[in-house]
């Protein structure tokens, strides 16, 4: 798999989950071309009614490392 190739099909994602994906990428300095799937986002967020999701950045980084180490990414 090359960076920029989709890892999952087009999916509708709630605004808070989409925001969590971007926040994690900025805070952890992850590649802009990388996106977590909805099921992956579920691993590092805790949804709360009428509030922003809580984000576990350490879990997100561990998940990112697991994903890139178990895939055939060519480079970042």
C-alpha cells in the first residue's frame, strides 16, 4: 500500500470523529495523507453527548504505529 491510497471505503463520519482524526494528526505530527478509519477512531475516543469527544492521544499513537508496522506502506 502506498501513502495516499485508501485503506477503507468512503464512509460518512460524524463531525466530532472527523475532528478527532485531524486533531490527533496535528498533535502527533502524523502524515496529512493518513486517516484513521471509523472503527480505528473508536479505539482512541470517548464520545460524550452534546460535548466534544475525549481523545486518548497515547492510544492513537500506539494504534498508528501498529497500523504502519503491520501494513506495506512504502514511505512517509
